[in-house]
C-alpha cells in the first residue's frame, strides 16, 4: 500500500513467513475444544478483556511520518503518505478455522483488507495464524518501542485456544491491532508491516517464474498485487513491479490479451516519466503484444521514439523478463 525520503534506518532481520513445520506456540493442551470453523459476518464486537493483560486502550499518538517504501525515481507519486491520509483502510477478520497437521493444531484467521468501506467491492484477504501475528508484533516492538508502548496484543494461552469465544475475541483483537498499526504512518509504510501482507505471495510468485512455472506464479502474484494496491495505492513502484511480473508470466503462457491488459495498466502509471528503468523494456513488450494481437501500437511507438530522442538507450538494455528474473 509519499513525500521525502529520510535517512535509511537499519533493517531488523525478521522472518514473518509461514512455516508450516514449526510447532505452533498456541497449540491446545487440553480437550476443551470447539472444532467447528467460525465464520464471522462483519466486524466482531463484544465486551470484556481480550488480552488478560489489563490493557484496554490500544490508542497512541502517531509521530511525524517518514516514507519507508518510497516510489522509485521519476515515478508518479500516488501512494504512501498522500494515499494514507486520504483513504481509509479497514481490517476485518471474516473467518477463522482450525487446522490439524499431524500432532500440530492451530487456528488460521482470514483477514479482509477493505479500502473505502462501503465502496470497495473486491476486498483483498490474507490468512495468518497466531504465531505470525506474534512475530510481526515482536519485530515492530523492537523497531518502534516508543510507538507501541500502549498497544495491546492478545497473549498466548495454554488452554481454550480453540473455543469459539476465544477465537472470536482474538479475531476482534487482531482487527484492532492491525487497524491501530495502520493508523501510525511510520508503521503503515515500514517493510515489516507491509511484508506481513504480501511478501509470501511475492516470493512464491517470483520463485515460480524463475522455475518456469508461469501458470503457478500468476495466482500468487495477482493476490499480492491486490493487497499492494489496497495498502500502497495503484501507482506505487512495487505495484508497477508486480504488474510487470504478471505480464512476463502471461506472455510466457501465450495469454496475450491478459499480458497486454496488465502492461497497458503499468504503462499508464509511467506516462511522462521517460527515465524510469522499467519504461523502455515495458514499452517494447507492450508494442510487441499489440502487434501480435493486431492492436494499434502507433502511440506507444511514438513514446519509445521520444525516449530515444532524449538520448536513452532503447536497443541494448535488459528485457522485461531479465529485470523480473533478477527481482526477489
């Protein structure tokens, strides 16, 4: 999911990816379970302490924002601070289910990411377990201790983790937790928070492309793109990169119409920015796709000629696939 770029901060190493083999920290130790999946319609609400810690107020004042995920050089500023201030993002846990894998048992929470509630007809979603929320929380508290002093996080418990009431309470707590994090500009734009939502899909998609498994790459990349557009805005550099990866995958599958649709969307984000590193290879790809589909390509060729007239090399640079293959 964008003004000046501050001095770079030291990145803390943090793995928040899904590890299905790890021993779940909140595995049930007694037999007081409710094995039915909990489907939740709308935002949960209930009375009572959710964390067993006495922390009820999850509020804190946000400091002056800085841009952690800045747009690339010469790209349109359509994300980050400006988008964050104008559009409301809501996080809703809409479903929770119990998963059993061998001797391990845990709850998976499906979180919907909704932009402009009431108007968003296609919310993005992620599925996370308690241990992943906990890793995110630990990373952020190490990096932003002063911002998270009064923010509550649901504690681990040894019993009752699979009861409907516990799952409902945790679901509501996770909603409030994510909502509060997103309200703090420094956290909403930091890589730890954003990676929590889409890094797993991005890595999987790019790995599939490098392995030549283009069909398998597309679902992960499209889901990541959907989340990025919600959280970063539709013209952010990371959104552009994901568009390009999807173009490469669709063209490799000879699904030219899909490839051309995504390449045109990406190019519309770059109009007027002749020095952007993706522009030339993206233009060349789009012109080729238009030619293969029998579509008019004159306007795009004119832009490429304009780029060349500025002294930019349009003949010997890397292809779009070369660039994508070297990402992530």
